[in-house]
C-alpha cells in the first residue's frame, strides 16, 4: 500500500483517535462542517446503471436532467453540508455533453450501456477539455492537456458524461511517508461519508467517497498499490484493480509503469463490470496493453452469476488476517456465507518471501517514478513544471500551502537516486516473480478459483499533522504481481465499512467478477452512508477538557 504512505512504517500503534481540529472537514469559512439536514435522501440514491438506462429509454428521464441532479447533489453535500471535498473540479461542459447524448438517443442512436451515464474520474487522468489535470498539486495548476487519456477517449466513445474530476491524495500519495490520505494542496481534505472525521483512504479517495455518496453513477480511480481497493473498501463500494495492461495508462500521471493501472469504482459489482469492458483496448502508446487485445469488446456483465460460488474453491491468505478482531469476525461471517453458497475454503501456506518483494517494490517504484513522471511532463508542454526537480523547487517556494502538513521526502529520494541498472533490474525481477509465483502456485496446488483476504481495517480519524494511522490491508500481493483483485463490501465495524478482496491470476477478471457478484448477491452488505459527524458522538463518548 505504498502509495498512501503505507510503507510498513505507518503509525499502526498511533493514537486511536485525534481531537485536533486538523482532523475535521471544514466548510468554506474554516469552521468544522456538520450535517444540518438529512443528506441520505436523494432521488437517485443507490440507483444502478441499468435502472438509469430503463428510465432514459422510457422517456421518464433525460441525461440532462440526471446530470443536473448529480450536480445539485454535489453542490448540496460535497461543497456544502458535510463538505466532503470529493470533487476537485466540475466539468463546465457536462450539460452540453448531456444534451448532445439526449439528441442522439432521440434519433435512435444509443452507444451502449454507458450512454448518458454521469461519471467522475480522478484528477491524475488527462482530459483534453476545459478541465485541468493536476494530481491535486498546486504545482500543476493550469495543466490543460491537449488530448484525452486513452481511457477517457474510450469513455467518450461509450457515451459517458464526464461530470468532473475527483480529489485525491496529492501525487497519489507518493510524496511523503506521513501524509494524510485524501489531502491535496489544490483540493483540501477529502472526508469519509460514513463518519465524516474519518479517513477515506487513498489515493483514489475522492472517487471512492463520491460514488459511495451518490454524487455520480460510477467513478474511476487509479492504483499502484492499494489506491483503488483501499478507498473502495473503506468507503463501502466495489473496486476492481485490473490486471496491469487491461486498461491503458497513457495520459495518466504515473508512479510506476510496472504496477500502475486505472479501474472502476461503483456501488455494485454489476456497475463495476459494466464500466470495465468498454475501456479495454490495445494502445500503441502503452505496450502493456498488447496481451489484453483479446479482451477488447468484452462485455464483463456476462460473467455475473448468482451461483458463482457453488463448487468454487477459495484460498484464504492467512497472512493478512489477525490485525483486528472485529475484522476477523466479519471475515469469518463472509467465509460462512460463501460456504453456504457451496464454496470450499482452503487455508494457504504463509508468504515466506513477502518482506523480500515488499522491499524490492519500493526500489522499483523509486527508480521508475522519476523517469515515468519526467516522461509524462515532457509529453505535456503546457504543464507549468517540466520535471521532478522543478516540482520539488515549487514546493519549497510554496511550502506554506504545499508542505504545511507533510514533507516531500519521497520526491527528494527519487530525484537524488543514483542510477543503478543492476539494482533496479534485480528488484524488478523479484517483484515480477515472487508474488506471482505465490498466487499461481497456490491456485495450481489447491485447484483454486481465487484467493481472499480482508481489504482494509476500520477507517482511522483524519490527522493531517501526523498522517495516516493505517491498521491493515491486503493490496500488495495483487499490486506487485500486476494481477487483478476485486473488493466487495463485507460489513461494518462501528459504522465503518470493511471490504473483502478476491485475488486471481493474470487476466482472471471474469472469474473474479463471477465470485464477487455471487458473494455480493448472497450477502447484500452495501449500505449508503449516513454522514455521521463523529464516531465518538455516535458511541456516546463525553470529553472533559
């Protein structure tokens, strides 16, 4: 989970909660925001893509009306009310796009299941329009890419409405070892819609919190290690971290070409699967997509199967259990539910090489970050900073805004890293063999369909001064191997969502979708957020200061 400063150096033994005002989301006046109305009520609360398509097909609803409804909800709840700060920028052309798609529908042209569906995407993904792409950093303010990222072009072809861009952990949390997930210099602090003073995890914080809060129909996040699945799990939604190469990364601000990927974030497995297929395609600008060409045009909803767990063999990765007794209880309940559906569960052998490939992962990312980022900036002459060195200097000169809560130690380490092809290649070999070998060997030895583990622990209170108090998770195995994983809601610990992850071998998205959907339909544990101001108040604590 390196992108969110989960480098095994996070404050696991840190304070259970913070009473500092730094922990709260704030309104525009700087005062702590608290809900004064019932923000759980919304005309399109928990609506699915299929339901929206039916309404638009019947004429009951237009894309323009739907887009206006979501924009209104963002204004009422995200920008005011609880002030979650999930959306960093709205698309000024959203209504124009919606009207055009309505005209197409009236003319009998429907592009597919995403036609007219409003979506929010993370602010590290290029859009060749009036919106900026900044990774949440003030250093890239004014960066208006000339072209869409490959996946954005595919979104437009599919007829989606780009509502805007979501806030994130600045630079996808690859700047400081003690940052606060969901904070960026440009967007401020994203908050968790379930308990507002809690972390939304990161780095795709805004995407996870926004889709959970019903600010859009679907969303897109990006991940190097955990940045889709953790904010999905902690915000109570479904997240798919695809096999590296299933979606092109061209036009996305990078960390590591060995592990980076974008992926769907949605309130249901069905909606996530609906979004997955249209964005698959081989891209000449991203060689990793070449093996995925056979999946181009795939409708992943065909793999949804309520009986998918019947006869399945599931491996339990015990290494990721035991960090929280309440989470273990939920996992026991989840496994019992799978057994009732006809699945057979198998305890797996320990991951003996985890420390070795975890250390190698850090080496790979530090080496690739500078090169990959400088390449991105070179391809964007409109960007106000031209390389990592200039970004570091900008942050120094603007430290009151950019470095007020955390440093840029990772930036400095990457910039000063002495080139060593041998060190890099040795680390890359480790990361591309050991984690994949564990997954592939376990699946072959035990004849498994997938592996499972808890996605996350209970969310911690936001602490911008000290950074994240991360408790536990399981993202690194799939992330480092480049293999797919899907997280599905699996219950709550004191109002805080917990996710269950299904992990598979390369290109096994169809199998994972089948299993995840079967689990989701058997348990139906997703609940819309209540925007509780503080868990301490909810549990009846009184503080004497």
